[in-house]
């Protein structure tokens, strides 16, 4: 696999939001070669461990406003469809002592863009805060699910848009992110992640299914109780509905609201839901559309709204994923919701 480096392009665009400028920084990789079938999570990839969003020498408060990922034919420069995109992960480190604000700790600030969702914009008046000296991480990966004979050189770009707090005339509402992850039990013992199983069926209903991992990797995990799970699993031909309690993932310290939801699904997915178990209702549902002529997702619903979805620290929540494997072979799958939550602990220092 070719070595990959990222080229940075800084673009300043006019914005009508609160009178401030919107800045865009684009990260362009070198070649990611596709020369055979690559299933999800195993294709050529590159990890950029550290980069800064703003090159100013002045340390200042910035607001991330959105993410966009694209993939191109490196020979022609022509933009390709996202059928060759496995994912683009964009994340920030935890808040440090020397940053310009106080915020929710232990948040995984960032998101995953993938087949069906390659562009996310936060609602007007909302953003993810960061100090200009905080560095990002990016991981880009390609796949090829359909073409056995292929010789295609590609590159990916990841564009991050942001504003500067000093240029804004209005107070921006801070968001932090969590990953709500669907799981399958690998040992048949742990039906509920990080929850004692023998007394929970009445409370939580159906637990996560028992199954097998799609690959032996770091995606096989143990919870605090020693139960073994995978969040990259095999779906056999036919329909599968999987339930995973995600209250520990959401990990709320106070009642608040979710304003952006970015699902991550694999081909053959039909839908993903976030259900409030305590209230007995589904609070978010996204449908996925699959290509009719090849394996791949063409669209996955997402959510971005200033009104938000209310969530409560003393409620229980579950993730419900539906896959319909219409092929005659086992297929790999994941079910993740990247949620951006109103940060009530945010305060400028």
C-alpha cells in the first residue's frame, strides 16, 4: 500500500450566520489503491495522527460547524461516488487543562462519514468548541464490494468548516459527541453490555443477539463484567433485528438534548433506531437505501435540528438495527449512531 500524506487547503468563505466568516480546511490524501475486492474495514487506509485546524499564531476559541468527505479518481481528478468509501473518521482529543474553555469531559468529539452520509452541517447557532492549538485525528479508508477486476487509484478529501468565536456576534451553543454502538454477544453470556444479565429482561426486553465477529481485531471487546462482544459482526442471509442497550454509551450526567445524529451502517442495512426504553418510544429512526444493481448504500437518513431531541440521565436507551441480507452469502455489518449532545457544562475561561 502506498504511503499517504495529507495536503492542507485553507479556504475562506462568506457566511450569513451571525455575520462571521466560515473557514474551511481540506485534507487531501495521496493515493489509496483499489486493486481487488476489499470488504468493509479491511481496505487500504491512512491515519493522520495530528493536525491543527487553524494556522494562526494566536490561541483562540473556534467552533466546528460541519464535515464533508469526498473520494476522487487520482488519475483524472474526477469525483467518484461513495461506493468506494469505507469511512472517514474525524475526531478531537479530550479537553485539556490549557484549553480556552471548560466542557463535558471524556467526550469523543467527532464523527464518522461513510457510504450514504458524506456531508454533515450543524444547526445554526450550534458547534463543537475547540482551542486553535487542539489537534484533530483523521482516518480514511476505501473499500470495493463489487468489482473483482479493478485497477483504480483514488484519494479522499475531508473538509472541516469552522468559525472563530471572536468574529461571532451571537453566543454559540456547545455540542459534545458520543458513539452509541450496536453489539453482538460472542460468548452467549452477555446479552446486555455492562449490565448484569440475570434480572434485566423485564426492564430492557430483548438483549443483543449471539453471533460471530466479522474479523478478529480490536473490534472485539469485553465489558466491565467480562462479557465478550463485537461491534463488527456477521449477518447471515435473511433478516436480522438486533437490540443493544446503549445507556452506558450515552453516559449522561444531566438531562439535555441531542441536536445532530450521524448513523454508520453497512450495505444490506434497512434501518437504525434509538429507543427510549423508560418512555417506551422510539425517539429517532433512520432508514437506509441500498443500490438495486450492486452491493452498497446509496443514502442513509441523518438528523440535524436546533430544536433537538430530549434525553434524560435517569432513562434507559437501546439501539435497534435491522439488516436484510438479500445475498446468498454472509455479510459484515455495523450499527452506530454518532450523536452530538448539548453541553451544559461548557464555559469560556
